C-alpha cells in the first residue's frame, strides 16, 4: 500500500505570519505520526498561527512543520471538563465553543490569535490568566515518537515553557470547569473590556516582554517612540509595545526599529517574539 505523504511546498513565510514579513521556506504539513517522522529527519522548525514570529527577509533553510487538520479538534461539549485537543486547534474558536458549552477556564486567553501548540509553547496569556493555568498534560513528538508528559514537568512561567529541544506539541489535555454559557460570556466580555486597545493592522502582538513590575508598552510610550517608523514598519500609535506592518514592511525595517527602541528605552528590554533566520545576536 502506498503511504500517504505529508504535503510539501515552498511558501513565503510572510503569508503564514500575522506580521506579514519573512522570506521563503519549505512547508511540511503533517497529519500523522509517520508524517512527523519523515518531516523531522532534517532540521526543522514548527509554526503555529505565526502570531509571535519575526522571520528574516531571506527566509530560512530549515523545514517548517505545520500541524494539519488531523490536529485541529474544534470540539468541546457540555459537561466535558477534562479534554484532549489537537495542537492545531485555534484558540479563538476554542474559546467560542467553550463559552457555548458553558465551560470556564480559558476566558483569560481572549483575543490571542494563536493555535493551542503555539499558545502552550509561549505560555500565552493576559493578566486574567495564562495557557498553563488550564493545562493538565501534553502529548509531544520527541526523539522520533509520541509521548505523554504532565504539564507540571514543563515548568511554565511568564511567556516561558521548558519544552525539550526539538519537541513538537501534538495534543494537549485541558482542565475546564462547569459554568453556564451566560457566565462564561460575561467573563469574556469583562476581559475584552479590560484589554488595552490593540491595533487592527498586521502585527505579531507585543514585541517585548514586560520587565518585572513594569509595562514595556508604557516605557516605550514614555520614551516618545510611538509612531517611530522605519520603512513600512512603525511603533503603533495605539499601543507602544506593538510594531505594525503598514503594508510591505521588510524584516530588516522591523529589526532596525527594535534596535532603536532598545537603544532609547533606559530599562533593558527583552524580545518576546521568536526570531527565525537571523544571525545569532542580531538583537
Ligand atoms: C493581535 C495579537 C495579539 C496578541 N495578544 C497576545 C496576548 O494577549 N498574550 C500573549 O501571550 N500573546 C499575545 N500575542 C502573541 C501570540 O499570539 C502568542 O505568543 C501565541 O502564543 C503564539 O502562538 P502561535 O500559534 O501563533 O505560535 P507561533 O507564533 O507560530 O510560534 C511561536 C513559537 O512556538 C513554537 N511552536 C508553535 N507551535 C508549536 C508546537 N505545536 N510544538 C512546538 N513548538 C511550537 C514555534 O516554533 C515558535 O517558537 C498576540 C499576537 C497578536 C498578533
């Protein structure tokens, strides 16, 4: 019998990232364990929704692995408080489903345009809660096979997880609690109201981590950097920690903006984004 193969094609990573910059790479869309084995035979990186990535204009030489539809389980049902879901499940849809089913726990992740695997890797969150708060366990593809680990073993912290090097999150076991659709929707409304205004144009979310006890956005704002522009990349006028692509921005423009911010803000700032395809220590 002929084995089905992963879908492989060359794409521009600008089309797979929310910031909309980045050059070419070979994309491997995988749906089975066998696909994962084939795809990981050569150096690779994993992409989720591409909402926390800055990719170099020259692209990257590694394969880019994307989990396909077999890892997208947009299914949560009323009363189901302990649920395994695929890592390609989009958070916004999951939150809607959970609200409709009267399941609580994920409301703090409202507005984060990630898929589950990316949200887990980054431990995405807001001041109302983070991904790790609802995580019981994970299925990882690591060292050529699938294995299950407890969430506790990954020592989640602020935008941080201790995933083993080269591990791909394939599924996650979430813990939810019974509530009602009305109550969950109301909590989501409160989170939405309290979240800072976010630019509607292309971005990759907050560029910098908040220094302890401070807001990176506030520091950038106080340094008078809102509106600073290099090419088509600009520090958002609405939110100092967002760099937006006004249309056709290059990664090189974004890098230059980041350098200027780091030089001009007195408190040391650490990037929250993951950088692909840059020389070590470019930033
Ligand atoms: C408008 C906007 C608002 C945002 N708001 C927030 C916010 O409020 N809070 C917040 O925390 N973030 C926020 N972000 C940033 C971003 O959504 C999060 O960092 C998110 O966790 C990234 O998930 P992703 O699926 O897009 O991952 P990607 O950006 O695709 O990848 C991020 C990292 O995770 C790795 N990765 C992805 N999937 C897997 C996997 N299955 N296995 C192993 N590694 C994997 C990638 O290799 C990469 O290193 C925002 C972004 C935007 C554009």
